[in-house]
């Protein structure tokens, strides 16, 4: 069971990122990355069902890759999200990520770059 979630909104109040927080440590990491992470572009590689269901609705993840400032490629998954949000993404599409400049393997999926 998680401790909650964070919903990020753009200046118009439109939701653009929903992050499930599994524990306090993850919450601190997410806040750090949002405040201090380096903005980067990522490429969606796949969209798939996760092993988690909320109210009998299977949650999905977006799988993506990004290249850090050192030229290294990283492959990660987004936080779990509702099927409608995840299925809006297709392999090959570009999205936004924020990664830790000191540990670029630590990152968070942001999603829509123009709302970032």
C-alpha cells in the first residue's frame, strides 16, 4: 500500500503527471527530481500493463529511454497510471524526463514536454 500520490498541473491547472508514491523515501526522491533534476527528452519504447490494480482496474506503465548529459542511455518505466493516460502514448513518441545530475540513472517520467 502506498502513502498517496502527487498530481502535477501546468499553469492552466491541467493535470500532466500523476506519480504514485509507494513510501516516504520515494516521495522524497520524486520531490528532489522535480526540484533539482535535469530536464531531458525521452523516447517511449512500449506501454504495458503493470501487476497492480486499483479498484479492480489494472494500472499501466510507460517504458522509455533517455540519454543523460554524459551520453549514457537509460531505460526505465514510469510510475503506474490509469490505462487511459498510459494508452495515450505510442512507441517512438517523445516525452519529458527529469534525472538526477549526480546519479543520472535516477529519473522520473514527466510526460508531455510542452506542459513541463
